[in-house]
C-alpha cells in the first residue's frame, strides 16, 4: 500500500469516526439544552402556587456520560462557582444539576435546601469515603469497607463518633493537645539559632514546615519524624495531589503523586509497627508519649484493631486523619498571618491584635489557650479567613429518594453543597470579595464591650460542613491556628520586607500591591492554597527582665 492510499484510508476512518461522534454530541447538547430551557422557565424555587419539590434543572452538556466534568474540573478556584451564581441569579434557582462523570450531581445552595442536606438521614458519605480510602490512601477494598461501613455496628466497643466526642470535641482534651502543639512549636523556634540575629525568609514556606512538624509531633509523637526526617516532603507532594488521586487520575499521568502516597503510607506503617512493639504498661494512659503521640492516636489504633484492619489500612487511615488536622489549619494560619503583617491592611490592625494577644500571656510566660478563643478581633479575623478562603464542598450520596426543601433528589444521585456560593454571596455578606477582619465583631449595647459571633448566620456560613458529618477536628484546628499566631507574634518581631512571586526558576520580588493570591486547584480544596508569599525578617525578642 503506497503512501497516498494509506493517507486516504486514514482520512476515511477519521471521517467515519468524527462525523458520528459529532452528530452524537450535537444531538446530546440540543436535547439537554431544550430540557434545561423548559426547566428554568418554571417558577423559581419556592415561589408561585406550585411549591412541590422538583429535581433541579440539569445543565446542558454535549458529551454523553462525561457531561459537565471538564467545566467543573477547571482549576481556577471559584470560576465554576462564579458562573453558577450568575445562572442562579438569572433564573432564580436555588439548585442546579450537572452530569458529573456519569452521575447526576445536584449543587444545592438555597437556605432551605442546605438546612435539609445537613439534617437529612437519607444522605450518607460512606461511598465517597471508600473511594477516598482506595484512591487517596491506597487501601484495599476490603479495608475500605471495614474502615467506612454503611452502618456502624451498635455493639462496637469504640466508634469514630465516640472517639471524636471524647478526644476532639472535649474541651479539656483539646486544650491539652493544643498546649502540646504550642510547646513543640515554641521549642522548634527556640532551637533555631538563626532567629537570634534575624532570619530573612519567605513567611509561609518557613511557617509550613514548622507547623507541620509541630502538629505531627503533637499528634503522633516525636518518633515518627525521628524515623522519617523527610516525611514532610512526601506528605506535601501527596497533599498537593490529593484531589487528583480522589478523581482517579491514572498512575501513568500522576507518577509523583502515587509515589508520594505510597511513601507516606509505608513510613506510617513502619512507625505503627515500631509503636506496637513498645506497648504501654497495663493501667498507663498518659496524654502523650514519644512513640504513640497523643491519647487520641492510641484510641484510634484500638479502633483499627477492633475492625481488623491490615497494617497497611491502618497507616492509610492515620494519613487522612493527619491531613484533616494539618491540611486546613496550616494555610488558614498562613492567610491570617499574611493579613496581619501586610502593609495593605488597616494601619492599626496588627497593633490591636497584639494588644489582645498580650492579655493572654500568663505570669510564667505561657499562653492561656482558652483565653485565645475569646479574643474578639483575632477570632473575627480567623472566621473571616474561613469565609474568604474556604472552598469546601459538602458531598453526600442519596441513599433514598427524598425532598431537600424544594429540591427533589433520587436514589443513587449525588448532592454537593458548596461554601463558595454562600460565603461570597453579596446577599449575605457586604463586599464579599474583601477581607474584613471586623466582619464578625459585635458590640454589647449595654456595656459597649467588643465581642465576636458567628451565630444567626444559618446556612450562609458553614466552613466546617454541617449536620452529622461536621468536621470533628474543628475545635483543635481553630486553637492550632490561634496558637500559631500567638506563639510567633508574642515571642518574635516579624517585619515585612516585600511580597514575593513564584516565578519560573525561583522567587522574585513583587510590588507593594502584590498580596498573595489563591493557588490553582480543583474545586473542593477546603482552605485554598497560597500563591506567592511574603518576605519577612524574624528576630527573637529579648527576654523580659523584672
């Protein structure tokens, strides 16, 4: 066969494939567009005489099965939600649906719909959790069902709910964990000799490594990092690629992500095995040990054994627990510090924060952790960080067809409740794109005393999710962020030098208005990443002499 004949055959085959595919896509788009136009012409959700719950309008798409997956996967954070909010305003809808990788997925953001999502018992998370266990943690399917069963055995001696209630939502337990974190963080900084004469550094990059090591030590003990000094490097690569792994990106296209995942799990396996070889004596139950870390970790390991998880599965479950504690608190602390130290913030913002922090110093130099959680401006600014920089999607599987407010969803479908749609909605928050540290402050009408509050916001503000599956680590995460700010600013002078841009080939100095921006990533990154940094000089304050 000569070249001309071969080229003719290729053209014929191409036309034979492209034309039918083009016709299929055109037909799919036209039919879904027609159905969408009919649906959005109905009375807006919750209005008119007919208030019967109906399925949200399905966005038109061209590619069967794939649906709107490509648009949803846009990695410019917030772009999809901004577009969706425009559609919501145009058609007066409190929910829309898309076809996402073959599954009809409902985005619900109306007040009644969100309230129903959070309280409904017809929605669950086990299917997604098992997908996460297999794809993100490398668990076997057998272990994933043991770790995340459809229903918890009521006869179990220990359950995740009871464990979280006793060790992550209990004030005394969380305060003890926070104090261990702050003590470790302080010890690391005291041991850094560079800070005595002054260290010029990129703030967030420096902060990330110190907070990671302090958090992982407070939770898992010092042995983990002693055994694996480079654990933070593998962890960060895995963390940066977590959502790609969750979506099932093939190993061929994400070799580095899979290598990092496997390395993290392998290192946690070795740490677990070493810890099991040195059990505590009968009757001993300290709040923390170098080998096993905090008491909550030992209770988790009891649960693993109770459910007969393999050592590989145990390591994977420890990895996602670490991520739940570390992956949001660290960037939240970074965003808050950037705003406190930025020359673009209000001139007196940092001064007022320092006045509040100074009031929490105790006579022995330690910091009163409970007092930190009551500082009006600091706590208001913390919640403003969560409002502005959290891109959380509450995801639920529909176990039984149910009406969620005015939205009807069917068994086997999927529901998503995105924070971006309400946190940045001008109906709920004035100037929603602007960081306002006083947004959540309140003033007592009688005493004039300044306070802060997030009550009364209903479903317009839910950075930790809602309902039965609300983040159990929210109390410790908040105290970890506030503790980080307190330890650093009360013991060190931090001076702004310049904003930094992450250019190809290394960092480059930016202008005075180049405040760090949101890093690219898939929707649902929770506390979004930081693109850029701030160059600062950190100097240890001299001890106060009496």
